[in-house]
C-alpha cells in the first residue's frame, strides 16, 4: 500500500514508536475517547502498547490505524485507518482527532482517503464503521461518504450503530 497517503491538508502514515507521547494526547483524552470501547488510555504505556499492536496489524494485513499529521505543520493531530476485526469478520474504518482539530472537515478528509485506498489499492469489497449512537459527528462523516446503516447492536460492549459501504455502491 502507498505510504504515506497525502490529502490536501493531511499526511497519513503508519505509527512509529516515537509517536506514543503525541498520540497519548488524544488516546488519553476522556472526551476524545468517550465513544470508544474501553475508553481512554490510562497511561503512556497503554498508548505504547496500542501503537505496537497497530504496527503488528500493519505487518499482518498491509493496513492498520495510522497517525494523521497536519500537512502544513507536520504535527500529529489524530489517527485513522482500517482494522480487521477477526471476531466480527469485517474491516472497520475508524478515525479520531485531537479536540482542537474538531469541526474543520478533517475527519471527513481522512476517512475519505481511507475509503479510496480500501476500494482502490486494497481492492476490498466492503467497509464497516462502528459508531456510538450519540457520536453525531462520526455519523455525519459516514453519511457524507455514503455509508448506510446496517443495524443497531451491542458490539464490543458498546451500544452501537454498524454502518456499511460496499465498493460497488461507492463507485457508482
């Protein structure tokens, strides 16, 4: 897969060990992580472990959650990417931003880049997005990208809406 992925305002690249301190800024933020199963990381060590797991996922699948950098400043502002959820049998699109970056269309920009990569380079058939029903901003992002609600359920212990986007629907 092409590394990095660049958009008009963002650079997306795989996490490196040195990214842990910056990433803990959002992974440890209870407001940012309030709609994430398991909640915020409680320590920099938890974030370090999370990033190591993402790097292992990258090696195994050729994709994972990647760090998102502001293209102009090169500063880390969030993460986004695809995770194979083997227990559920699907690939999940996820995205999150540090609070100062909210409300600027950046989540849509990074999610859109991943949808293009998923259906282009990776040639995936479908993507899913798992969202807490109160996470209105993420629901809006998925709606803009033409995901449709598949079902509501408790997934990973969280009240959830599962969204689906088929490659065929995306390309039409």
